[in-house]
C-alpha cells in the first residue's frame, strides 16, 4: 500500500490519457524524473465509482480499510493521502501507520463515512425530474447497508457537504448507479440481479 505514495507505478493512482492512448502534455508529472507521465492524481486506496459533475470536474469514491470510505474531488497533481492519512483502521482494529487523519500537502475527502457504507456506483444527477432537492446531488450505492446514499455539496474550489443521508432505503446490494437519458436514476443490484428505475414522486 505504500506504493500509492510513489509516482513510479499505477497503484493508488488516477491516470489520464488521450483516446488514442497518448499522454496529454499538460498532465502534472510529465517530465518529472521517476514519475509515470500518465498519472493525474495519487494517494488513492480503492476507487469504486467515478463521475463528472455539471462543470466537468472528476469525482470518485473509495473504500476505506475499515471505515473511512471517501468521496473525493479529483484535482490535477493532488495527493489524496493513502496510506499516510485515513479515517479508517486496520481490519480487526488498530491504527494504520501513525493513525493520522490529516497532514499538510494531502487532500481531505469532501465526505467520509465511519462506519463504512461500502460504496459502489456513483452518479451526479443533472436532471430536474426529482425536484431541486435532489438535482445536483451525488448518488452512491451502499453495499453494506443496502440503501442509496445522497450527498449534495457546494460549488467551487473548496466544496462543503450541504446534505447527506439515505435517499432510498432497503433496495438491496447496489452495484451501480446511473442517470439515464430520460433524467431518471437507474440502479443495478446483485443477488438477485435487477435494474431498477427510480420513479419521481407524482405532483
């Protein structure tokens, strides 16, 4: 896990390449000795879902080790801290490393979960079919607790959580969440495998 903090490998990294496989010249580590030029950000643990918000900004969520699941705004060249900082702990208990949750030069998650919800699937809802409360929110499957989680954050360079919690309870183990071309949310479950469409409340 320490290799998430070094730039000579792809472990714990987000990479950015062109559609033809080429490396964009404005990637943050292009030309740095010992760094792979395709790396965009580093210090991630276990990303499970990624999406773009309404401004085209990349977001992803990550499984923490035992607690400490994260929602992160992924910015060029930033270090997201794993395994130096985390809100989780070792499986079976005990701190990871020095047990730090913050350190200078490392990004804080926009949201984190303790205990873990085991996030899976990630969508940013652009459409207005569910009303203003849900529009512009992130929707995340919670494998562990079998619900659909909603997180709404403020805009800008330092987003803050405005609202969070269960959007829909007891829908099963969610594997993916997407917004369809009709502006509705679609959920993929396992055991049994189903595709569920979330209907808006009638006016």
